[in-house]
């Protein structure tokens, strides 16, 4: 009985070893063909990072407040939803704006898909506030070298931008 058990255990260990051999890359080489847009740098922002960036920029709009409560959600359909409070001390209304991140001439552009801002400000001026700090982070990632944005992904509640160095 022990021999049969040892044979079965060896057979199972061998099968697991074969599966691991074919699924693990023993050379640890990067697979460049898996990159969506053909870029060689990927900059990823999660929802919390985007909310922190947006909150700091929204404080420049009159009526929003010094530190607005900001919530950002990266939607599966490719939009970035920004919701924030207008007013101070918890008194006020909630505003929202949905951006569609796009590539134009190799640069990131935030197009306004829809907005509910009341009489606060024009949605395009909010986009104009948010684009520069995101662009600065892309410039930093490129290390001062010329680049272009080649792909945008909105998966796993993250905004990922693929850059190709020129």
C-alpha cells in the first residue's frame, strides 16, 4: 500500500512540475508584444491618486473650498468620473464631471463627456485645471526625453497611459 501511495504522490508531483515548467518563464524575459499601445513606459494612476491630484487642483475654483471632498471612479467604459463637494464645512452641493481621456498629437487630453456643475464653472475649465498636473507626471516619467502617449487603458479601477519615447 505504501508503494502505491508513494507512486501516486510521485505522479502528482511530476504533473505539477510539468505544468509549472511550461507556465513559468525560466529566462525571466519581458514580453514586449503584450504592451497595448507599443509604448515602453506605462504610467498608472489609481483612483486615490487621481482624487488627490484633482482635489488639489479644484481648490483653485472659487466656491469649491480649500480642501474639497473628492471622489474619483475609473469606469469600465473608459470614462473617469469626478465627484466633489461645492461649499465649505459640509454645507453645499455635490458636483460631478465625467472625463473621456484621449490622445491628441501624442499628448493626454481630457474631453468632457458630461457634467453637473450647476453654476460653478464651465466643465472645460475644470479639465484645463486637471490636465497639467497629470501631464507633468508623464513628463517626469519620460525623464525629460521626448515622448508621445500611444495608448490609454481604464482597467482594474486605474488609468494607465502608455508612453513611447521618441
